[in-house]
């Protein structure tokens, strides 16, 4: 996607230094900063501290982290140690384990001398595959958008939660791919962007992305979605996923479940953009997905820019009030209208998921 006229992906390897470059998402929307990852520790911290975030990007960042680890030491012991270490950076998005397993499968049979180059090539392949998958999700999703738009007069109003945009992937985004494709092809659409407390990925990232691409959008408080649905102002909801289980339960950013409930109550279609890299065929029930618990300070404090451009963090709760910060929740499959995958839109149930990606079922068995 373009930033001020220049094409960017969210992660790439710097040709001169061999280091890995990322867009530091903790600085957005106030500053566009490129950060450099020089070793496996930098990659671990970039994921854990959410300089890179979003399930697909977390996976690719871990793959590049392994590239950096093997550049220093390509032995069997270090391949295993670095992969195990990177896997601990965040617990919920299955893409992390998925990408690291892929890298180990490709690299382990090779002699150590060949691993650094192959690791770099494979991380690039995973990055390219993510772009192609999201492109395809965009095409399938757009067909549904068009169908919904044809049933009404006027613009299609879409609600999204968190950031499942290009910043959460290598490019395109998952939930935003049909939005960008629709906008580019002249479909009259508008996006309600949930602010997504406590880390405000909607306000800081999704709104920033959409603004840069000229997509009509309106930022809303997380609590406004149900009201807007009751008022008939939302034609569909589309969100991403950090992990969709083999039965179709969808784990995604905290608050997604409440939007699914409101959508269900108001007859609003609720779609999940779900690349196969985010489907966990080894876990059946959503209740078995590990939910990341993050620090209290994300709830008790907020960070923003002052009128003169300084970035400041302020307390918004009384000193001493404890806070709880689960980062994800699970939307039961029954509330999901459809999973938009790279192979088409499928029902959120075990049969449809098994039919769509039989090779993944086999690998998980
Ligand atoms: O904590 P985050 O910002 O990494 O959470 C991101 C989300 O929940 C996204 O919706 C999900 O990863 C899908 S990204 C295409």
C-alpha cells in the first residue's frame, strides 16, 4: 500500500545491511517510523511490544526473526532454540506457530551452511504468500459486498473492529482487502471504525490506513456499534481473526464478541476474514484458545499527542484501581455468517473448514 505516494510493505529485508526493516506501529498515527531489527531479540521484542502486530504480520515477523537468528548461528541447536524462543513472544495468534513450524520444516533437513540463505528466501515466500492470500480474500469478500450493496440504495456501511488492515499483514490486510478493492473499483462504501480500546488499533491504525487511501470512514467509540446497528446504519460487520478453531469459533481482538452479538440481534451479517494461516486445525473449541493477558496500564492510561505535538501518556483511572486486560475474546461459530478465506467464503463449522483445507486437517492429525 502507499504512504505519501510511496509503496510500502509492513516488513522487508534491507538489501545493504541484511537487517529486517519494519514500520513501527507503536508510533502511528503520530509518526511514520521505520525500525530496524538486527537480531532475534529485536524480532522477539518487536512482536511482544507490538511494534508489529496483527496475526499474519506476527507470523511473517517471526519467520524473519528466525532468519536473523540463523545469520548468527545456523546450527541445529540454535534453529530449535530460536524457534522456541520466538514462539513465546505472544500466545494467541496461531500464525506465529504456523510460520515457525513452516520455517523449521523447510530448514531442518538442510546442512547449516545452506540455512541462512534458504531461511531468507523462505521468509520472503511466506511474505509473498500472505499478500496473495489477502488479495484473494479481497476478491471473495468484494463479491459479497457487491451483493449486499445491490440490495439497497446508496452507500454500503461496513463496521470493523481493531486493525485487520494492511498494517496487520504484509499487505492488503484481511478485513480491509475487500474494502480497498471495493473502494478502488468505485463501490460506494463507508467504514465505521471501532476505536478498539485499550490499545486503540482502530483509532490509531485502521483510521490512519483508510485516511491515507481516501476511504470514507468514521471513527466510533467501541460502545456505539450496537446502537448504530439498531438504527439500521450498518450493512455488514467484517473483522479479522487471530485464531479460528477447527469448529469455526473465532478468536479475535477483545470486543469482537460483543459486536457479533449485536449483529446477530439486529440481523446484520457478520463476516470474518480468515486466511488459512489463522486457522488452527489442532484446536477444536474456542474455549481452548489461550487468551493473552496484557498489562493493567493499557487500561488505566492513554497515550496521545498534545496540541504542540508531544506524545504524552496520561492516567484516566483513579490511582490504585486495579484493572483487567484480556486482549482477545472468542466469538462462537453460530454468530458468524461466513469465513472469508483465500479459497472462498465458507460456513463457520467443522465440515466446511475440513473441506476447504483438507491438507491442513491431514497435517494436524
Ligand atoms: O493485539 P493485536 O493488535 O495484534 O490484535 C490484532 C487483531 O486482533 C486482528 O484483528 C487480527 O490479528 C487479525 S489481523 C489481519
